[in-house]
């Protein structure tokens, strides 16, 4: 069976960067950490009141349980629509999403347990 774990991480990055750019963020830093079992992808951008409200809502929608049984099918559907964002679909391939901030920066962190190492 072909391993798609790296592509799933790339889909997360693509979906979130596209969303952020379309919502006016123009300085986005991405930190990717991959171990044999876990991927952690952290997006960093300037903190504003808007980011706090936006990301609190996104995190609520994304923090559903990872559904390993359907993950292999759903990850391929991500990014198929330019007009809307289906964060519940993205939520099926991540274990946890968290938002936090300091005085200057906001962070949106995605953690997913991988089935295979690639």
C-alpha cells in the first residue's frame, strides 16, 4: 500500500496557508516537525483581535476525533473547492488543533499521529 502520510501533511499546510492568504495574512511562518509517529505543523502570524476570534472558531470546528478509517479517502478531497473551507473534513485527518498567542504573534498548531512513516 502506498504511503500518503507526507501528502496529508502537505494538504494541511496547503489548506491553512490558502485560508490565511485569502483572509489577508501576508506574513506567515510555518514550522514542521516530523517524527516516526507524529507530525506537528505550526503556523505563526501577527497577533490581532481578529486572529484570536477567527482561530478560536476554527479550532472548535477542527477539534473532532481523527477518523483513521476514513482518513485515506477524505484527505484526497481537501482543496477541491476554492470557494469554501470545510474544516470538519480537515479535522478528520488531525488529532488535535490548538491556538495560542503571545503579545506579538498568534500560533495555530496541528498535531497528527501518522499510520506509517514515509
